[in-house]
C-alpha cells in the first residue's frame, strides 16, 4: 500500500472502513473479526465470551460531562453490552506523555474508578508507559473488556430484518458537540455536556427480557448514528429509513450544528445506543427504556425495509427523502 | 437522345429513422421519375436510386437541403454502381437486420399539420389528443426496445383500425410507416379522475378545464411524465400550488396556448419564436414585458419567464377562452423525481391535485421538459431532456465504451458507443433517495436499450457525490475527472473545438484535488494536458454547505479579511451579529471551513451584502436576486482585483466585496449590482488578454452554472468579442452540472486511451 495515512482514515467513515478492510482484514481473517461488530463472541466449553478493545485519544482529555477516564471505562463496557455481554473484568493500558500533570492523572484514575463503580465492573489488570514529550498528546488510554453472554442471547449487525423498528435511547450528538466546543475553545463551553455513560444497567436487563426481539444493539460512537446505520444496513442487506421529526436532538446541539454546518446524525455519542427490534416488541421495549433515567428520551426513529440493500435514508420535515450515506470523512459541500 | 441512366448508392447517416425520412424519399423519387429502393440500416438509411444524372443530382441535393424537420443528417456517402435494367418503380423495402439498431429518436412536438387536423371539426382526428405522424409524436418516452417499431413501444396495445392501417401502408400518405399514429377509434383513451380518485366525466378534457378555470390544480399526464397545472393568471391558484408542492422561490414555467399568447407577455425574437415552435418544444427563458397579466407568484422578482408551447394534443385540450397561460410544473413533490406511473401519480400528487387528466398509454421513460435560452446569437443549454434525449452528441473520434456518472445535482449521465455520446434524461438531485434509485435503474435500462456495455466508470473527484458512490459500486475500473475541467471539456466536445483554449469555469462548487472547494477557475490546455493558470483567491467557506444555504456567511468571510469594521456595521444592520463570533472562531479553528475559490459563493456574498436574501431557498437564489437588481443603465465598474502570481494570476473576490461595502451607502443595490457584473466581465477579459499575451490563445470557453446569469454572460461575451476572442459556450448541453457527464466522457475517454490519470499535471 502506498502513500501516508490521512486523518480522514481515522474518521470512522468510508476511508476508515477501507483501510481496515485492505490492511487488516486481509491478514486477520477470523470470522468474528470480519463480522465487524462491537465485540467478538468466542465460544468455549463453558459458554460464550465477548471480547473487545478500544483506544481513547480524546482532546481535550477533560470536557464538560466527563473526561478520558470515564470515556475509557464506558466505551468498553458499552461495546460488551452491545453484544449482550455482562463484563467479567476490564484492563487498561496508559500511554502518558512526559510532563503530564500527576494531579490530572489522579483525577483521571478517580474518574475511572467512579465510572467502573457506576457500571458495577472491575479493572483487573493494567499497564503504564511514559513516552518522551511530543511523542503523545497528553494521555492515551486503551481498555479491553471480557464478558459473558447468557445462553439464548444473539445480537449482531447482520440480524436486522425488514419490518424491524429502529430505536435510540436518547438525544443524539451530545458528545460530539461538547467535544467540539471544548476542543476549539469556541466560547459557549459548558453549555453542552457529553453524554458519556455506561449503558449496561439500562440495556442488559432488556436483552434478558426480550430474547430474539432485540436483534441489533449498537453504540453510535465515532461517525454517529448515520455511520452505524450504514454498517447495519450493509451487514444485514436491508434498507433503513429514518424520520427526521422523530430523531431527538437537543436544541443546543441543533443550534450549534446548524451554525457550524454539521449534521448531528454524524456526531459521536458515548452514552447512547441504537436498537433494531422486532416490530411487535417495539412499543414495549420503548416504554421500558423510557422508564429508566438514561432512556427517558428514547424514541423510535425509523424502520428496516426490504430491497435496496445498504441504503439508509431520512424522510425530512418537508417530506423529501434524502440519502444518508456513509461519509468519506472529507465533508466538503456537494451542492454545486 | 435521352441521357444514359446512372445508378447511385447513397448511405445517409444520422438521425434519419422515425422522422418520416423514407416516405419523404419515396415521394421525392417518384416526383423526379427515379427508380430504386430505400431501407433503414444500422447506420441510418440506405438508398439505391436510378435515373437521369440531372434528376439524380436534384434528388441528392433535395435530400441534403430539405429533409424532414426532425432529421439530422451527419453524412451522405455516394457510390456509382451499375444500373439495373428493367427496374420501373421506387419502393420502400424492409429494414436490414443489422448488428446495431438505428439511433433512437427524441420525442417530437406535435407538427403543424397534425395541429391543423386537431383544430378542424371536419377531420376524423378533431381534438384527438394522440394525433401524430411520421414527423411528430412521442418517440423515446414510449420506447421499449429498438429498432423503433410500434410493437416495441407503448403503442403496442393499440392495434391500428382499418382507416389508420390504410394510411400506414399508403406511400403517399404523411402517416406512411409512422409508428405512433392513432385515431379516436383505435388510439389510447383519455380519462379524468377527481381528487378522490373517482373515475368519471364523459368529457375528460372538459372536466379538466373546469378545474383550471375554477382556479384549481390539475395533474396532467403528458409525454415524459405528469405535470401539475394551474391558471397562470390566478394568483391564489399559483400561490396554493407553490405551497402544496413545497416549492421554494424558483420560478414556474408557463405553457401558453399559442405564440400570440406568449407575445402578449414576453418579448420574443424571431429566433426565440423558432425555438419555441420547433420539434423540441423546449421551455425557453424569455424576457418578460412590463405589466403582464400573469400572477406575480409565477416568477417572483425575475425579469425572465420560462415559456413553452403545447407539444401534444393532450395539452392543446387544456386551453379554452381566457385560459391561455398555464403554470405547468413537473408533477412531483419538490426534489422528488417526476411521476410517470398512474398509481404513483395518484399517491404522490393526490394531496396537491383537484383532479387528474390521464390516459392509458404507458410512459416508459421519465423525461422532464428541456430548458434553453437564446442569447447573443446562440442557444445556451440549461436542461437537456425531453425532445433532445437521447439523440447522441457526435464527437470527431471514437471513445472507449464508458459510463460517465455525472455530478450530484441536476444529474445527467452519459453512455458512449463509438463516436456517439448518449446523454440520459435529466435525473435531478441524487441526494434524493427516489432520484438516486431512478438514476440506477435508468442507467441499467439505457444500457439495454442502446446495447452499451461500459468498460469504465468515469466519475467526479468528489468522494461523496452519490454518482461517485455509484461508480465505486459498479465494479468497473474507475477514472476520476475534476469537476471544472469536465465543465470545460463538455463545451469542447459539444462544439467540436480543437487546439488550446482558455477555459473559464465559473461555478458553485466542485471538488478540487488540493482539498479546496473550487469554482472560479481558469485553465489553459487541450486534450489531456491542462494547467490551472488562474483562480479566485481562497477564502474560507464558513460551515461548508451551510454557506450555500446562508449567503451572508460569505459576506462575512470576505469582509472579515478585508474590512472588519464594515463587517461589524453590516452584521449589526442585518441582525446577524449574534451568529458571527462563534462562526469566526470555527473558521479560525478550521472546523468545517474549507478554502474556496467559488464564483457562485462570490455572487452570494455580494448579494447578501447588498440586501439580498440571507437564506437561500435554492442554490443560486441570492445570485439570481443580484442579477435581477442590476440597473443596465448604470455605468462604471470597480478597479479590477486582478494580479499576476507565479506563472498565472489571481482574482481577489474579498477585495471587491470590500470595495462594494465601502460604496454601499453612496449607491443603491441597482447601481452596485451593475458595477459588480461589469467588473466580473472585465476580469474575464483581463484573463483572456493574459492568455493571449502569454500563450497566444484567442479561443475562450465559458462554462459553469454561474453563466446561467444572463446579464453576466451578455457582458462577458461583449467584452471578449469586441477584442476579437472566439468564445464558445455549451449550446445544446447544459452549462450547469447537467453538462458534466459529457465532459467526463470526452476527457475520461481521452485519458483512458492515452493512459493518463492526471490531466492537471499534479498542479495543486
Ligand atoms: Fe458545477
Ligand atoms: Mg469499539
Ligand atoms: Zn404530425
Ligand atoms: Zn385508427
């Protein structure tokens, strides 16, 4: 492969997908990896385990609503949750830049401990490396999680079927918008809070209660709801149609994204999940979500359709139906 | 002593099938007492003709000089062959079963003879909505397959009655071998349904007219799809249609009963009159007279009106008494593809229409009305569809078989076959899901119809155009062509230019290989070798696409860099002061504020500065406002913000915006808009002088959506032509993104042949 890595190849869009396909999937061919789900499901004599890993590189490391420590715990707990797995334990690896404040590190550790307690999971192993100034940007954290999947639970992006409904557990774009404001010192900081939170307590009981009816669970992190739905539509060979009016977005987020010309559907979330559920169970699951504080703004936002495999679209407020593509990561205007 | 007989074989190529060419030759030959035969073959028409040499010469001359109106003869080859003794008649013989079907013909507007019958109470086709002949009627839009034969069209379910059959088989009849003819006995039937979809009315057309007269909205099935119609003089009806359709401020086109009705509302030159009445029957953009009687909501605030004439008997039936001008807008919800099926029309247009006038003939191909303008002695292409699709654009050389995927908006795709480029019908904006699905289907269907098997997909460089995505998913080898070079290449292809040119692409936005948003570009080159010699200076595009919807953002970007104090004052006055500080931060931080050299955005920014809309309902609305403000009598222009840079030049749009801001209180928008237009035209002249001086070039190509601005194009043509530059614009192919596919085909084809993958020489 020629050329240099471009930033867009880490953006979570088409460029990232093709980098992973061409560079990694061509060499690591385990069927679990190639499924492209949030965690791998490994079978062993005693049942099934879910295994996942994630690297966190957020700048700034502290932002309204959370910090990199909370993010590192919630992110991995959520990736296990999305496979219906209850965490057995987490590991964390730290790469710290020379000169990083110890008091900041302490704050990050405390925040990790608090998030782990909130989720009811334990950090069971770790690793710490310090690199020279300039070789990292403050602090990077990688967390790995392993969890057990109860018998009968089967979730995956390839399981959506025509007729299914798409639910989200709350407002979209909060994390992405908060980070944007915090990172670029755009004034307004504090007006927007990241939603970063572990979702296992919200979702695992539902997975147990509606086996089979919940087909797909995903956390729409990098690339947002749009990217995640495109992945699901491709994995399942279906079309997905959203209704703009039904999608919950906070007015502050809406205002910011309109001003900056961004689309909340493509902004990252760190405390939200999307569910693809059987139509007959959709109302009950939505009601159950809404009874929880973390799901109070849950909504049904769209449906799964047959035909036009891979097509995700949005019925706008004015009634038109717009394609919601997997972005290239470049974000340049397409209006001539 | 009589002259010895000679026998000639003539091979005529071009659009000569389905236009009444063979009956024309038959009558010509009989009139000159010549013998022989004619038949269709894969290239066109093949003739063997025998008789006295003087008569043969007259035959051959007449064939070239006065063929049927819709025929387009590309070439006639002549060969002298031995005479056939004993031949005593001229006949039409069956088509040669060739390897390729003849070129498919576009739809032809109803001809004068058929219209005369339509209005003649004594004629058996009086008020027959489907009247047609060898010269006129639907062609492409009813085609299932080629060659063009009734059995392979949507006329197949309507077998000819004995009277029509007689006409069909009489060589002297003008319906001889006409595939689409019908009469009230054997033809398709008109029907009427009310808003609830209930069939009814013995007189469907009468019921339809009652709706129009009462100020209602009628859905009418025409040739390439449904229209929504209402009385163009009824302000309430026009406003209601606009509201129900969810239509922004874009103008509606108006269909007039006859040329006199147009002349009462618009100024019409002889050339425009000919365009309007010709077989293409396009919408022609005309200058409207002062104090016309149309509702202001038809084309709010505009000097131009898109006018056209009925092109089928169905439409002739809509007019009566005072009903002489109808808004005829495409039958769709705004942004969606035109409805062609009766069921989808009932579903999609039902909420808007008070009644439906339809018929039982299927529309096979969706085809919007074409749009043209007559300007400075040539047509300017705006939209190429019904009446022009799918007549190929013929190039000087063969191209490899390829699919040119087109742009994102106003999409048109192209397929190539030898030296022919077939442009598909207008597909609209591929952002829309239904349009994109129709695009995919239409490409596949056109490949089948034309027997095209593309081996390459040529696409825009923009990775997020849905046409580019389609290319990636096609599985074909890919080739990218830069958007603005495609704009220029389209003109080179359509006008068959050769030699180096100065290409001026003034456009909204297109993907630049340097990651910037291009749109004000000057190229010098030919073939596969191009150099970007000039451009607008880059300014940030605050919020990316949001800046297209909100023109004030560009004003802010220009003034922020050149006249911050004037910016503050202006923002206060327009009550935009709250939004800018945060946006300015975002621009500084590089959040979604790519650099742009777009001229479209320059017009937007200047428009907003002078009081135009802060929000644009459609792209270009602010620029259209600016053009319509201009007072042509205002003299003078600004100092040219033109400077030499490196081995080329730069134009500073921000400096000019600041100059305008400084004069804002002294001169009104009418004078300032005119000064601005004059300045932009003079900048192009300055660039052309540079190209002549530096590269000896005197041919200038103008393309890109900004040149839809009539005033700008008039001024630019005048500036260039007085200095002796030869100027080319796309005449029958859209000057906007509807022309991109042709440029992609031409330039992409060349690149494939020559194994070149970067025509800009890596110039960034
Ligand atoms: Fe363009
Ligand atoms: Mg992950
Ligand atoms: Zn006719
Ligand atoms: Zn008949």
